[in-house]
C-alpha cells in the first residue's frame, strides 16, 4: 500500500461511507475507473465494494461480486450525501488515530500535520454533537447531516 499512498487518497478514504460510490484501480485486479461501484462497508484500511455489474467477468471478486479496495487503489469517491450516525464518526476517529501512528513514514511533515489536524477536528466535532443533545440513550441515534462532517476536511 505504501508506494501509492497519498494524502488525497487517504482523505477520500476517511470521507467515504457505506452507500457512496467509488472508482478504483489495482495492479493485481485491474482497472475499475469507467463505472462507479457501490461501497458496502468501510474497514480499517479498505472499502468493501460491490463491483458494478456492467463489468464483464471482473477480476478479484467473490461470489457476491464484492471485493476489498485498499486506500492506495482509490481513484474517486462520489458522496451520496446520505446522513450518517454518530457511531460511524467514532469509528473513523479510532481508525484515523491508528492510521496516523502506523503510516507516519509515508507522509511529509505538512501532510502528517494535515492528518493530525483532521483527527483533532473529528474529535471536536464528535464532542460537539454529543453536547448538542442530539443523542439520547433512550432513543435511537439521530442522523447527522453529511455536509457537517464533510466540512471537517476543509482547510487542512
């Protein structure tokens, strides 16, 4: 992963949520940049993607036409702007914290600072949402507008 890991791809990964769409390219599985495929899940270092059915006989997919796309394979992520839940942000914070520690050597000092700044913004955002009283343990988690989350990526 390290050879093609860039700040832009990393930021796209941390902006992505289930339901968004992606184009990607891997050296061992081919080029999937002509059509968007749907993201079905977000893991610690990869996106679980349902490959667009218009690709004939795609490489590296399982029986459900799914594959895991690593951060360095991301070309574009198209946000569907669907609302997100607080637990998804909490997961992104933990993943970003681990990612920063594990991958320091792949980023310049200014890129590293941008990732650390994003982590601080996410932590502050998470605290603010909790303080707003949007989340009540007695009721289901309320949805958070995606644009509020996406604004964290500005001015990094």
